[in-house]
C-alpha cells in the first residue's frame, strides 16, 4: 500500500463510525468517547492527502496525532483502535530514510 492509500483506508473506517455515532441517543453519545479519538486522528488528513510523497506534514502527523491516539486511545475506547494502529504502523514502515531522523518515537509495535 502507498501512503495515501493508507490514509484513505483510515478515513474509510473513521468517517462511517463518526456518522453512525451521530444516530445514537444523546446519552450514548456522551458516554462514548470514541468519536473524539477518531476525529483527532483524522482531522488533518486534508493536508496529508495533498501529496503522494512523505513530507514534514506526515512526520508531524506521526509524531503528534498518531502518537496521541496510540497512547490515549485503546480497544475499550474505540472499536477501530486495532485497525487504526495497524495502519499507523504501515505508515511508519513507509517513511523514507531521509525523514526517519525527524520521528520522535518508533511507532506502534504490531504485527502486520
């Protein structure tokens, strides 16, 4: 998979989840914080999808939003957690050597 295909896969999971969440009753929506984590993860994809190649925007995403999601979310908080973490791991594997020194963490350790 290429970089943008992974971002699109992440969107294809998160957007229907966010839409479906809005059909729940008000109290269910208040208790379920998964939308916060999913929307925080994907809210900057309009920037990352502009380019076919890795750049500083992708590095910022991996260092910031992806790391926040990995640390603060969990399977209990979002049913998409495992899928999104696998996609984040795939993105880490695609980072070119010339940009790896800008990464502030090694990414999630999962089997692909």
